[in-house]
């Protein structure tokens, strides 16, 4: 048994700050979710010295959709460190694991994470906690939805490794079928009505499937089979028609609908269905519930060729402002509009880096207690956003993209007693921009602008002052 070593208070504070910063940056930066040895070392130290704090951090990560998998990795390192040190009880570990896992694919994800990081020696308490979660989460809808060939660990593997005890006949048959179907085609038991409904749909010859869309009950049939719009698309051979979209749109998420507006137009989706989508996109509660934020909404706005959706997306942009943090103090927001910002914000996007930076910067400025919004491009100078009736109007006040003035030059000219500097630029200018920032306080050099940075900025600043959000 390893004897835990105490850490000096200053070392504990530094480790907590660094670990939280890793998590905060991962809210916006997908690369930061590829966790390395430093993450494991910090978690291992704090699992012994500050276990209550780490448990609170785990709970916080699990409430952030972008950090779902990071929270699982954090839990694995926490439990491993405490088990190796002989700290805590098996009951505590079992309860932590059992309550942590809330989605049917997560028991397999946690076990896969443990195997990658620590090999096949999995503590009994971890297996027991995963078994508890499997008993709670594994049903036939979960099996149909999450037990796919590309998942990290199939349901059958989780069941074989942890031995959950099925509750009732239906779950028992679900567990048995999970094992049998991995060995090849096998009849679905009568009791598993969802899987049988799905099997019946897949038994229809491919050339006859499009005609089934004319059935008045086809949407109910897809729902009974728990088939998502992606699965319906695959069932149809990868091509969606207006009738196909109409059958699945009611069960699509807000963000999925927004992402496929161009497809709706190309298939000439019926006006009645389109009207329902429009009403939902423009609804304030739907925007908040769907988690849509300005950069993503503007990407949808730029992608649609028709004006059919323009006004509702403009309304959605304004509603999304409510989820943008209201930064305190004086903030300088510098938006790079140089030629380098003309490339797409991500592969295949109609939104340029300049557009993404403009809507992000304008949204921050409109919400901040006091902000100076500055662009750097063909025109370098302040952007007046006060009095803009809508967020889209504020974005329209930026000049054309292009020009040669560097971000560093603009920073030296415009930083004047600000509490915070937010620079929205490209990778090639990041180092020079960082060197030019001399304002004491908070500096954020952002090179890949995503909506995740709205939350990340706030949490990074909290970490620097040890003001945790939990």
C-alpha cells in the first residue's frame, strides 16, 4: 500500500488552479480534451490532498456537456490514485461510479478509459459501480441506440466484465440479446418490442423503403423503433427527401434542425412543416433549451441560400445573447479582420474566421459592463456597437476583411487601462499578440473562435483567483 504524502498549502493551491484551468480550456478547445500525463499527475495529487474539492470538480464537469468525457477521465484518475494509496472505502468508490454514469454509453466509456490508462486490473468496487449503472441504464432502447459497432465497448463486454443483475424478464432478455447479437444474426425475443419494430423495418427491401414514407403512421413506426433521424437516413440509403425530413423533424434537436436548414430548402420541405421549425427556432425558450449560441447560429445564418430562415435566425441570435457572460470591469475586444481571417472557421463551413470573431466580439461587447470593440483589418479602429438594435446589426458594422496592420500594433495603440483584453485572431498572430499584451489582469488570445469560449473566459478568470464555480 502506498503512503500518501501531504502537499504544502501553496502546492495544493497551484495544483487546483492548474487542473481547473485544464478543464476550463477544454470547454472551448477540443484538443485540450486529449488528456496527458500532467492531468493524471495533478488529479492523483489532489485525490489525496483535496478529495472533497476533486469530487466537486467531477460533479461540475458532468454538468458541462462539452466536458462529459473529461469528467469520466477525471473520475478514473481520482479512483485509481485513491485505490493505489489505500484511501477511501470500496463502498464510496462504488457509489461514486454508480451515480456518475448517466448515459447508457458511459459504463463502456469508463471501462475503456480505465483499460487505456491503467490496464486490465480493474478494482472490484469500480466494476460494482459500473454494474449498478448498467442495471439502471441498460434497456432495449439503450441497446438499440448506443450499442453500435463503433462504440468503445459493447454492452455485452460491459455485462461480461461487471456482471450486473438484470431486474425483471425484459431486462434479462435485453442482456441476453446483447450478448447473442454480437455473435451474429439472432431472432429478437417477443418481449423486446422496440428491437422487433426496428428489425421489421430493416427487413423491408431497400427499393421499397422510400414508398413507406407515404404511410400515415410511418413517423410513429420510426418512433416505436427508436430510430433517430440519422438512422432513418441510413435506412433510406443516405438520401433524405422532404417526406423523410417531415417524419423525423419533430424528434430532431434544436441544433440539428438549425444545422440542416439548407437540406430542408434543397428538398423543398412543405411550408406547414417549415413554419413549425421557424416558430421553434425563433422561440426564446427553445434557444435556451437547445444550447444554441451566437457563433453557431451565425454559421447557420450564413449557410442558408434563401431568406426563408433569415428573420428567425436573427431573432435566435438576439435570444442567445442572454447566455453570453456579462464581463465586469473595462474590456478591450480586438477582432482581427486581416486577410488571414478569410478562411473557413472550420472545414466546410460558410462562416469565415473573421465572421466568427465578429459575432463573438460583438456579443461580448453588447453584454459587457464596459467594452471597447476594435477591429484590425482594412480599417483599424473602434467599432461602434452602441445603439445596434440587434446582434446582426452590430456584426454588420465591421469593415471589409483584408489589410496588413498587425494585431500587435493595434493592441499597443488601443490598450488604455483596461482590466481585460480579448484578442480574436489566427494562429500565426498568437505569439506576437501575447507579447504585445502588457495590461495587468486578464488576457485571452483566442485563435479558434467557438461558442465554448464564452464560458471558458469566465471560468479561466475564476481559476486565476481561486473562485471556483462549485
